[in-house]
């Protein structure tokens, strides 16, 4: 079995003394796809924010690639190989698809501040990487469109392209199909499978409410409720569990 790429031990996060996440522990190995599920308010996005360095943990430790990274900032984690997307896609609305991906590359390289001053030169520096990211996420046809003008499916794919362009070893996807049509959800599932085929060692941790999407890509499922881990196992075991059906699907058991 591969050594853990990410190790989360006893993570807690409180706001004004009120716990949002309590004693969460799990690990992720290279190539694994972990789906984190749970009802609204379970603490999934808070946990994501702590792991990604956007929120400081109130308790516990995080190790990434063998290093303690509990207090690392998101920018430092990104340079170390951790990229993430958000439930509501984040990008520069007035910039084109191509420019947004170039900004993601700039953040990875540490030359972000120079990008706006000399954009053409910066794009030429990473032309191959830009073209590859757009092709992989099926965005080449809209490369010169402003991000604000994109439909929801393309907006979410743009954010995923920005994350993939940073060449991560661990990808955190927070609600990657939120607001998408069924057709766009199916396209996104296909894209995730394609990304994994191209990089078998890439680890993914993702949240979502669409069980069709999550079970189509997950190799393991973690069920959270009220800020705690309830179940952790293979997709079929979690899906058939009475606790999962009651907490996640709202069924009487």
C-alpha cells in the first residue's frame, strides 16, 4: 500500500467557541479519489478550507508529502502541489479564459505580480502549458472569451483547468458540479476520469450532493455529520449503510 500523501489527524475548527469541525481524521494515498459526503452543515467546506490552508485549524495536525503543514498558507500549499476548486467558481470575471489559466500558472511559479504588467510575455513563457490545460478541459474554443460571459458548465471547467494547470499531486474539488445541468455533470465526470487516466498518481478529494457523480469517480467515501466523521469505506459499503441512508439521503431506516 502506498504511503499517505495527505494525513489529517484530529482536526478541529471553531468559530467564537462554536465547533464547525470536530476531531476529523483521514488519510489519502496517491491515486486515490475520496468523496466526502454529508448533509448541509456537516462541515465539509470548513474541513476543505482547513486542509487547503484558507482556515487555521483550532486543533489537530495535517501532514502533506511527509511535512507538517498545519499552519501553511494556501499559496505555499499550492506551490507544494495542492490545488483546489470552490463550490462557487472563483476566477477573474473580466479576464479571458486563457488569461485566468495564465494567472493560475503565475501563482504556481511565484511571478503573479509581474503578470498584469507584461501579460503577453508571461503567456508566451507558458504557452504549451496553457494550451494543454485548455485542451484537457475542452475550453480551447472559448479561450478568448471573458470568464464572466461563460455558462455555468464552462465556468466550473475553467476553475478546474486553473487547478490542473498548477500540476498538483493533490486536487481538492468542492462541489465540482454545483449548478450544472445533467449533461454538464456527465461531461465533468468524463473529464475527471480522463484527468486520472493521464495522471494515475493524482489524488483527489471531493465533496458534493450528487451521488451519481460522486459514486462514478470515488474509490472511497467519507461520510460527515455535525462536523464529525461517521463512516469511512468503499462506495458500496457507505451507500448501503443505514447511517448513510438516514443522514445523507434522508431515508427512514
